[in-house]
């Protein structure tokens, strides 16, 4: 079939994009339908939405595929989505070429793609383009109808909500130190964190700090909600400094976040991701009620050495 590839049009594509998006993601676990309100606020009208980095594949006037690129800290993240009945018929290749041509004119050192492991054909597509397996992780969900146990802390340790107006740098530094040995892309992570704390839906009450008797921060847990998923809470960052691990601080921080979600009547589930090479964290999460929903694989292609 003759396919047209073009950039998205923010003025005319909204309704047809929503229809396509929901059909294309119907077989994705935990999928929730996109609405006009959410699409406008968090996609089409979002401050970081770059029309030039968003492509549509059309059969006549019907959207049958889309591709998007986001850039943070010299790293491009791409996603390609096709209607189920038209996957791997060559449309992916056309969208991939368009998105990579876009990135070729940007200051990008490498490109990431995050794939659900159950979609083997999609993984093979990226491998055929030179992407390599970088990281594997589980997406885990906890039913918030389950009781949240009381947290237990070592003597002299407290958990509170930091005053970000005064302690933003201290909280940020703790996250950097806590993740420094487990990720080689800390700059990209912290750019995400800085961007997250500027979102209109960000709540300062969802950040929890564990402190010693001198007030030094030993660990941080960030909990968040998003208007696009009103029944789910998210935990994007949880870390404890190396010298303070093994004392139950991480568990206490996580339980504090779950207590925060419990106070919201609309939150039915809590969601987080954990690397497969972090068995201690996986054991912790399972121990307080999280269950694995999907396995995700992060693929990487280096563009510059």
C-alpha cells in the first residue's frame, strides 16, 4: 500500500491520533485509553513537544503508525508504534528512517528504545538496526487495597518530607550518589528528575527523605501521580546511600510512599520498575506486595564514540 510519512499536525491530527493510539496500544499490558483532555495537555500542548520529532504514517487520511523522539542529556529515546494488523509490513522501516534522519541533525550520542520483552518481533526489528541489549527490568504493580505495614527504622533515623525550596540540591545530590554505581547515564537521569520537579502535577509532598541524627540525608524515595493515569501511583526513584544500606531504610522509605498513596481514595495501584540485576530490590518489592506485570528491555545504539 502507498504510505505517506509526515510530521504530526497539532491543529488537525488530535482526534484521529487518539483513535489510532488507543487501537495501536490495545494489546499492551496496563493500557488505559488516551482521552482528548490528556492528549492535549500532556502531548500536543506540552512545552517539550517537538513537532519535528513526531512522525505519522498514513494510508490515505488514516493514521496507521507513529514515531516519536525525545532528547535528554545527549541521548535520544525513540518509540515506534503501528496498528497490530499492519506491524512488520515495512511501515516501521519508513518511520525509523524518518526519526533517525531527525536525530542526525541533533547533538545525540546514542539512542535508546524500550521494548516489552513479549514483543519479540519488535525487539528483533531494533536489533536489525544495530541496537544492542543494554538493560532489562521488571515493571511491578502493587494492589493498594492491601494493607501497608508500619515501617521500622534504626535508632536515630527519621523519615520526613524535605523542604525543596531549601534542600533541592541536597536531595538531588543524594539521588546522584545513590545511583552513581548502578547507572552510567546519571546525567540523563537527573535531567529527567529536574524536568519532573517542574511539572504542573508534581507534588513536593511525595518526596521522602531518611535522615540521621545530624539531619544528613541517607536516602530518598520519590512518589508521584499523573493525571493521565488517575488510579495509579508511581515510584520513579528510590535510593539509599551505599554506607546506609542493609538497615531497612529503603523499605521504610518505600512504605512511607505507599502510605502517601493510601491517603488518596483514587489510587488503586502503585507502580515501579526494577533492574533484573538488582535481586535485593526485587526481593524487597515482592515482600511488600508488588508483583511483576511485564519485563522490559532497553536497547541502545551508539551514534558517536
